[in-house]
């Protein structure tokens, strides 16, 4: 992981309204400041609900906070008759650096296929936003020992059509579904097995620069107490954090995992 800047991304999911977002973000920024957080050494990102983004933008710009932010989803389309959807152009205008695509809660709850995820990743890239492409197997697949082939098929499908330059700048998050919000963490070796396989596949399909540049995150019940062990694995470049990212002290502790 030496040449890649580690990334800690907090997925707030459907929690914290815009007023709560303001206080949570300020507490996070103060805690990071007190800890003399080096933003060049570990990148910290928050992923709030859409309705919080304007507030987050105002705080980050106004206080020159050394964190980046993004959204949890976007439309594959750039504009038009798509009631209820939000475009990449709108997110870019709000200063979003990142957008999650293909979270398991969207794949499972909203029927998003790899094809839809690939279209969303392409839409993000058209607007200069880095997609955080989520993949991960369910418990049945894990129990059958087929996690690597399952995840690699998701990687192939979800990154379909992206060129080597795009992949080099991308973030892929490996989130075993059975470990999300369950308190059940994959062992560091489990995380490495799949994160390493993802990088190896991208080396085959997109070449060395893409494989060496892409950041592969682990996600699933990451906490201050377990983050160091997973970050010690060679192919884990960061974490996508749900529950623990809602607590500014915990999330700041995760960002100081070293
Ligand atoms: C997530 O939903 O991306 C996630 C990893 O959640 P949690 O950390 O709560 O398991």
C-alpha cells in the first residue's frame, strides 16, 4: 500500500439531517485537528445523504477543512425526466469528490445490477467524480467458498467499459454483505484474499498502472479496535465505514489507525 494514499470513507447511510451533519462534521474536524491529522498521509472522506451536501460544502469551504466528501448514489443519466434522481453534474456542482456506486443496500434493496453500477460509475467519471464501486458476496456464497469468483464477476461487470486511466484513479470497496452492520468482521486474511484477487484481476484486464493505482478498501463492521489489523494487509488501502463513521471520535480514531 506504500504508493497509494490510504482512504477512510464514512458512509452515513440514511442518518443525520443537515443540522446534525453540521455538528458531526465540526466535531470530526476538531478531533482530527487536535490529533494533528495529516491529510496528505490519510485521506478522510464523508458520504452524507444528498440533503446534507450543501451544508457540508459550506462548512468544508468556509473552514477550509481538510476533508473531502461525496454522495451515496447518483443517476446514470446526466439530466432529464428522471423524477427523484440526482445527477453527477449536480454532485460535481456541490463539490463532491466521490460517489458510492453499487452499495449492497442498493444492489439488494433497489435491484441494481452490475450493468447499472457500471453506467453509474461512467456517469460519475464524466463529471470528474471518483466512483467508489462496491462489491461483495452474501453469506451463502461465502459458505460455499465461492467469494473470489463471485466478487471478480462483480468487478468485471461493474467496471465494464472503463479504460486503464479511469481504473487507476478508481476506488473499489470490498464489502462482504454478511459483515455489513452485523458486527461480524471478516478476518484480515479474508479481506486480503479478496482485495488481493481484485487487484490481480485488474492487473490482467487493465495493466500495471491501473492495478497499482486503484485503491481497494475493505468495508464491514470496521471499528477503531479492528482497523489496524485489516490495514496491515498488503492490498487493503483503506476502509469504507458505516456505523462507526457516525461517531466523530470513533471515525477520527479509525483515521489514525497507524
Ligand atoms: C457500509 O455499509 O458500507 C458498512 C461497511 O457498514 P458498517 O461499517 O456499519 O458495517
